[in-house]
């Protein structure tokens, strides 16, 4: 019986991490449903981007208020994880505050965890107010109704609860240290929780131990719960921001990749020695589908983008189409891509590892044509994203599908393209008149 | 106006230093043609050895590509590349950020690699080299705001050359609340120029014009023929055309030199 808590803890740890690992595997499988793309270049530049953008939070602070608050929560999250390491070792070995022999270093660490925990609570309260009381425009857009809204609030509640439990645990510990309770060695410095400690005055040592143990177990249990909540939440960004910034686009934002399948055909067309009546070789692969109508047509980095999106809406708030009341919201493009990808993933799970046609696709069932055609390709969304997500590339790939596979461009664009084809300009002017301006008076 | 073509120079066995890629707007649009002429005057005045493709030039393919027609884009690109490579062109300057972006970034993968500069960058070089002198003070103290074209700014990180030229005019450069990397689009990009906007509660160019008028400029400087059209329409919509002019950077420089 003596080892019962250790055993329970070990089981909790194995299940907590095991279930998470299972979902990570699924996540990886879903992302790799996307098409291949070569991102093996410029490794040092990519590491640099990751260090700067994800680790260094450089794009977060473009908006100073939310940026600063985010940095607090982020630093809190990373630093307080050192404490989680101690909790795990204690849990497995049945020790108490195993890092305590570090002495003054330990005091300093615990003190900084406490201050950070307090700051995290403050930041989270500010975040909650911005969403629920101030109702900032980007948090109440149509795509944020329902689960996305409650998901955001749940994350905030969980964070407050975890920090609250951490401080309660320390406060009770501090009281027990002062009472001289067995096993509660003098260790740590409690600049924040010392203000909670007086609440325990007059309680017996055993009641305070009960409070301390309850807070300790709920805290670590909560952390395992939160870890597993990630996969079902927009909060995955705390992990995926790192690979996503690593694989982020390194080319100028205006450079859209040239479709290789098209290049081959155009070259053939322009080759005077090509046989116009040649039949394709019998073993020739069927030509690639042009553009994207579903998630499998996108590149895997675009699917990673979708899982990384934390729905902050900075893209949407900078989007000229969205600002002027059009349906397009770059954030919704990312959310739709993820939702459809999850649907495809569930389909694969239910059908023993094989996708069975479900009569749905990303185009029309999730993203409407009206949204796609409202884009000005201005790159404001790409610039705004703090974690290098590129919603524009998905919009452009879907336009390619509409135009090249379906001939479904708006009529005016068909007229424009007809003009380019016939007379080399988007307007119906004769190419032979191209230099007329030089003869006109200024 | 002295506008040599590549064909005529080639016939004389000459090779210009730079190809001026005029673009469709610069060739056909009445407003944009004025920008083209202003730029040519500046080139001639600075003694730059340049030529245009004239009737051999064709659409860069940008609007086709942004509309999703990769096929048409690559047809255009490869035809243009064949002509430019045929003339052995090394350097290209253009007053259209869309042509600039496409030729600079998307042509190399199709076999067309050139040094491509935007006309504001080229003019900045000429000023720095002393080939254009900006004296006279036509714009001294005037409030000028600069609208960043998306395909010059965000797309290619060119923010400073046009601004430095405005400062060289001794003008007071005032910035809109959204500028540089956070500049708001004029509404024409992504082939929107050629279609009606989707349903919404406002036109993008009106939103952008309001941002410009908020800071009470005398001149809205543009560096893209499409932005120019959108901002001009916006100013007209707000009935401010009598007090606020929309001008290209090249036009400002040409007028400052009395060209």
C-alpha cells in the first residue's frame, strides 16, 4: 500500500503521455495526407526564423498589448515547466520537493515560478476581458461562433485553474513548513502564495496536508488533461508554432510557385518539333489535377499551417476584403482546412486506414467561391500571422482548381483572360497599338 | 518623344543598358500613359540608355496567374522570356509593381533571369548618382502621403526608395495609419481590377482613400498604375479631386524638373 500513490502516478503519467502520443501520430498522418513539397533548403535560415519568430515572439509584439500579455503567458508556460519536471520526479519516487537541495537556487526558482504564475493569471484575465467584455472585433467574427469561442475560453479557464492550484499547493506547503509537519522540509520562497497562507491559520496540520495533496494532484492531473486537450483545440499552436515557423515560406511574399505540370505542357506546346498528334505513352501517369479542391490536393506544409492556427484573427483583421464587409476571412480558410482535414482523418479511422469517398470536399462544402474570389492577394494576412501561416497560398490553389479544372472563373475574369490570350493585354486593345503612347503628345 | 525600341537598336547593332518594361496599363490606360511618358522624360533627361519592346511586349501574365489561370500565365511568361532572351536583356525596369514582381520572381523558374528593378528604385539610383537633380522646390513643404503598392511593399520589401524620393523633393512626407508592411491594399490586386468586388459594405479603395484623406495630404503619391486608378476613383468619390491630387512618383519627379 505504501507505493500506491507512486503507482497511481505512474499510471496517470503513462496514460497522459500515451494518449497524447497516439493523437500526435494521427496528427502526423493527417498532415502527411498533403502533397510533397521540398523544404530541405536553407536549414540555417529556417532555424533562424524559428528562433526569431516562434522562440523570440518577434511577430507577436507587432501588436504591443496582446503581444506583451502573450509573452508573459508564453514565458510562464516554459519556465513553469521546470517545476513540472520536479513534480513528475516527486510523483514517481514518492519524494517531496526533490530539487530542494539546490538551496538558494531553488528558492529563486520557486519565487520566479510564483511571480510568473501570478502574471499569467493577470494576463489571462486581460485576455478573457478582451474576448468577453470588450468583445474586440476579431474575436466575434462569424467563424468564431460556437466551439471556437468556447474553446478559447476553456483554455483561459484551464490556465487560471492550473496557476491557482500551483499557488494553493505552495501556500499550503509554506504553512506546513512553518508548522514543522513531517516531510515538509524548509524549502522555497513564496512571494505570491504567502498571501494565501493566512487562510490556513487555525487549521490542523492534517487538513492543510489534505489541501496541499489535493492541489498537488489536481495540478499535475490538470496538466495531463491540458496536454491531451491540445489535439482537440486551437491551442496546438504552442507546439506546432515551432515546426511551422521552421517550414515557413522563405521566398519573397509576391512569388507564387509555378506549377510544374503546367510548365511541361506549355513547353510541349511551344516546341515546334513536338508532334501535335502524338498519343501519350501507354505507361504515362494521368496528368496531375490542377489546383486544389480538397485537403489532399494541398501541400503538407499548408495542412501543418491549418493545425498551427490558433484563431487569433490578426490575419482577418488586416484583410482588406474582410474590413470592407466581404465574406472572406483568412482565418476561416485555415479553420475550414483543419475541419475538413479532421473529417478526412476520421473517415480514414473509420474505414480501417483508407479514405472512402464521402461526397464532400473543401471547396463549396467548407470554403465558398465567393470567399475565394474576394481576395486581392495583397499578402496582409500572411504578413500579419505571428507564426508564418500562409492562407493566401490555399486561396490561390483553389482558384487554380476553379479556373483550370472547372472553367468557373467569374465572367469578367474570363473576358480579361480572353483578352490576354487574344491580344496580349487584359483589355481589348490591339497589341500593334502598344507603342501608340509614344506618338501622342504629353 | 524619343522612345527607342529593342528592334530598332538591334538593327543598328546596339544594346541598351536597360529595358523599360511598359506593361499593359502603361501602354493603354490613359492615366497610366502619363506615368509612362513622365518616366521616359526622366530617362531621356538623365541620358539613360534604354529601350522598350513596343509591339513585341505582351502582358506579363500577372492577372492571369492571380486569377488562377496558371496555363495562360506560363504561356505569356514563356513568350515574353523568349523575346527578352532573344535580345540578350540583362536589366529590366518597370513602373508597374505587378510586372516587377512577376518578372523578378516568377520568370526565373521559367528560364528568364534578369536584374529587375522598380522605377522608384531606378530613379533613386539616378538621383544618388547625380543624374537627376531635384532643385527648384516645386513640392517644398507640400504634404504628401505615400500609398504602398502591395506587390512592391509586402511582396518584395521595397518601402524606402519611393519614400526617399519624396523626401528629396523637400516635401513633408506624412504616413497613413496603415503603412509599409501594414499598408492597406487599394483593392485592385489579385485580378480584382478586372471584376466587380464581391458583396460587402464598402469598396476597398474607398476605405484606403479615407485613410489617406484622414491625414489631409495635398498629394497622394502612388507607385503603381492600378493603385493610381483606385485612389483617383476614391478621391473622386469623396469629391476631393480639386484639393487632393493622386500622382505617381515619376510624375512628381518629372514636374519637379519642369519636364
